[in-house]
């Protein structure tokens, strides 16, 4: 027998032949690939949009409330002494609605 020759081994108990073992392994590999294709993986998460809306709307809400409550002590020329009330109230409302919507979406899922 040559040293580089490969000897065919006996089939394992319960397996009819090497061919059926190969078919069995390929079926298992194909079924696991089909299962992986059905369960898509999203590295950014499934709730990316509600999380982004929550972050931006809560920042909008918090920033505008702080602008109303604590106006700057000194103002430079060209800057307002305090935030315009109507515009700030609208931005607070938009931020509040966005924060509530995103929290409801996150808690529902």
C-alpha cells in the first residue's frame, strides 16, 4: 500500500452507505440555511425608527423647555433675549407627540 493512498472506511452503524451519509449532511445543511434565510438578522435592531424618533423628539422637547425656563443671562448683538413663545411652544408640542408615539411603539412591540 502506498503512503499517500486513502483507504475507504466502513460506514457507521445505522448508515447504509457513505452516499446516504453525505445526502443526510447536505439535507441538514440546506435546512439550516433555509431557517437562517427566514430569520433575517438586522444589526441595527428591529426598532431603529422608534428609537431614533424617541431620541430626536425628546431632545427637541427638552431643549425647547430649557430655552423657555432658563433664557441666557447675557445676549450678544443679533441674538434674542429669550426664545419666541409661539415657535417654542410648537416645537415642544412636536417633540412631545413624537416622544409619546415612539414610546407607544416601543412598548407595543
